[in-house]
């Protein structure tokens, strides 16, 4: 009965307004209605074309059409600005506002058109789980909005005011504020547009539920009468419901789920197939057994992959996650909820950078640019391996690839142990290089320091010999023998110091290379080496060009030639210098017809200070210098027993050098 009385009263009031409204409008509405609106998407906002849009705008346009009036929309930054324009006479009516006592004191409210549900929004992975947890937190609100009074209901909350609703989202995501208080539908819509609705949740129950309507200037009662008449005549519950669905969307039903629809379709097809193919029951039973065995084999493969420290996610053609292995759940447990909600590859990678799962020094704009670049490269078929580090110190080789025509995959392989070993090797290499440099420096300094006193000692021996000769002193035979031995050992010591100085500077000098012609240069080397009488040295003409350090090359070849001369077992012999081109290198050979080197000593002879015979003159650094120099060019050196050729060659030293 009460509902019947209410309906009769509304109809009576509508009739009165329809009779009196046009007359009042004629007197009060000579000018267009000036409506001020705030940027409060989707209730009211300015689109990219500069046109006003939203729930409030659509309702006012419908009301103005019903009243036969024009309406001019004036943008304002926030509710406080709208009320100020109303008081100053710059506007006639505001967009939809919560009809709080403070606002009703500033103007006249129209009939109620709905209700704002004021809720508190928090980060989904934060520590706030209910309204009680908001006590003493930092809460963001839009300046001058209805949310300010609602947020003050939270005990000891610190309010931070922002100009627009969009300004609230990023501070909430980054933790600058703990919560946001805003109209439920409007803020939820903004979260959907920003694609972060899965990271922010609304707490239950609502903080405040308040009716809303338009607010008219306090002295403009005729305008309110006109608006109310138009509301009764044109704004129905059906219109408001359709408008709300247009701007806020609707709750998803089970039928909206693509997987459900496909599931029902597949079920129907399967049922039809079973009915039609029941005749083949035994065939399919046997086939089913085979598939079960195959599935068991596949499961074994999946289990084996899970044992590897690898995380795998499979995406469909829209880059939406459709499958992931157990290894992903173990390695990145914080991202599993997003996967279960059907997150895309872009959302998952963004989440890993924004929530700190992946170490990075990028700001938000750089993160978005980097992730968009990864997705764009993947779409174009480009897939590059990249190394990422997690906050807990693990290292992963990350790669995103296309699988066939319809699927993509993200692969994350844990290489923490390998990276640790590589870091250790790199550190050891640095330490070893430093130690080698210290050793080279010491060798060079020692050689320089020893050279001066040895030079003085040799001069002193010569002076003493000259003095004894001038004085007519003849030494006894045994003393003459000792004197000759002392002179020979002193000269040997000087050669040792000189060779040590050359050996210590090999690595730092031999890397400066240029292209040379070996044949004419070897003739100059031979002139300096001074071949023994009775020996023939043959230099092959037109040898291929080499990329080496010229001075180091001369020293290497001079050492090889002198080595062949010194260690020959006869008074006559032949030495042949030749070269042979390879695919990317030149093999340079020094062959002689001497006794050769026993196989068991062919590796030892390249060690520093190693000599096969104590009676042989030399420091034992010659071949070590050759090996070190050739290897610094990126080549190698070896010795072998060759076959007899022109001149009866029996031994051969060969060096592998880079061609031009």
C-alpha cells in the first residue's frame, strides 16, 4: 500500500511539474544552461577531441532535450571548483555530485539519480586486508571530492589530496600512499583503462553510500523545477541502467568466458561424435590406451623439465598465458596469481620489473619502453637472449620465442651457479693479469739492475787482461784455464740477462703488428745472425704476407736460425726457410739437417731456462721467447722430425701465424 501511495504521489508531482515547468522555464531560461563539470572519468571528462563526455554529460543532454533548452558545458578541475563557479554565478548547475550536507548548503539539489558507493582501494599484494588495517595509514583523495569526507572516517588517517582521479593510481602502485578513497564504479573504470585492475582491490564493506544528483545555484529555484520536470519525464530507470552499462560495463557472466563457450561447444561436438562413432567403440578404446601411454611419456618429459632449473610459460596468439610448468611456480611464486587470472606476457614482464622481482634501475617510463620493445621484437620474429638478475641474487638466461604460428613461449633458465663461476674466473683472470704484470715488471727491473754490474765486470776482466799483458805477467796454465772459464761464464751471464729482458717485454711489445713481406726481411735477419762457415741457408722466394710485429718477427726468426746453427752436429749443413698458406693462417717453417730433438724433449724445450745439454751455450730462454711471442700473435709453434728433402733436412720448427 505504501508503494502505491508513493507511485501516486510521484505521478501527481509529475503532472504539476509538467503544467508549471514550461511556464517557469519561459521566465527563467532565456539563456542556455551553463553546466560545470569535473574531470572525473567516466562520470564527466573531456575526450581527446575536446568534447565533454560521461554519465553526467549524457544525463544533462537528455534533460536539456526534454526541457527544450540548450546546455553549455564548462570544464572544472575538481568538485570544489564546481561549487565555487556555482557560488560566483559563473555556472548554473554542476555535474553529478554526492548530495552531502556541505554541498546542499552551497546549492539546490535535483531529484536523486543514483548513489555513490565510496570504497577504499589498496594494493593487492600489500599488507592492508580490511578496513581496520587502514588506521593511521596515508590515504589519497581527489581535492574537494565527496571522498574527502569519507576518508576522514578512517581513524588517524593522513589525507593526501590530488587534482584528478588519474593522479591517484601511480602513487598507490608505487607505495607512495597506502590506500585510495574514491567512488567505486568510477575508480574501477580508471583501473580497467590503465590495465592495473588485477593489482588493486576494493575493500569490503563500502565506507559510505551517498545519493547523488545535480546541484543548482541556490538562488535559481526555477531552474531546479525545470530540471526535475525533465528528469521525471525523460530519465527512466531503464535509461539509467543502460547508461551505467555503457560507461561502467557490466559484471562478467559465465557465458562471457570464451573458454566456457568453447567448452560447451566442444562438449556438444564430442557428444555427437560419440553417438555417431559408437560403432567404433573397440577401436577407440585401443586408441585411447595408446594415447594414455603417449601422455605418460609426455608427463615424464614435463617432469624432467621441472627438475631442470627452468621456468616455462606458453602463450596464445594474443600473448595471453595458457600454460606454465611447475618449475615456474617454484621459481616465481609471486607471479602465479597473475597467471591464473590470464595475464598477458606484457603484464607479467611489467610486473616483474615494477614489483622488484627483477633488479633494474629504470624509471616507470623506461620500464614501459623496454617491455614494449621486447614485445615488438617478439611480434617481428626477433628473439634475443638476455641475462636478468632477481632481487635474491639469482641469475637467469631469459628468452621469449615464437612457437609455430599460434603460440609463444617465455623461457627462464637459472644460470646462477654458472654466472658465479664466470664471475670467479673473471676475477681470477684480473688477479692473474695483475700478477703477471708484476712479474714482468720485476723481471725487467732485475734484468736492468743486473746488466750494469755485469757490464762493469766484463770490462774489468778485459782491463785486467790488458794490464797483465803490458806488465809481461804470464799466468800458470791452471789459472789461465780458470780465467778463461770466468770470462766465458761472465759472457754467458750477460746473454742470460739480455734474453731475460727481451723475454719479459715480449707480451707488451709483440701486439703492435703490421703487414710484412717475409722473404726480403728474412735476408736482413740472416745477415744479422751471421751464419757459420760451411752452412747454406736457403730462403724461399715470394712467401705469403704476414700480419705480425716486425721487430718481434725478426727476433723470433733470428733465434730459430741461430738455434739451428748452434745445435748442429756437423761442420757443414743446410737450413731452409719456407712458408705455406692455409685458410686463414700461414705456416712458417725452419728446417735443418741436424741431429733433431728426441721426442720426449720436444715439449720441454719451450720451458724457460730449459737446456738439453749443460755444455751448450745459451740462456735457455730462446725457445721460450719464441713460443711466447708466436702465441701472443694468436699462433702456435711446434718441433718435429721431418722427412729428408733437399739438403737432407731431418728436423723442423714450424710456427702458425696469421695471414694478412
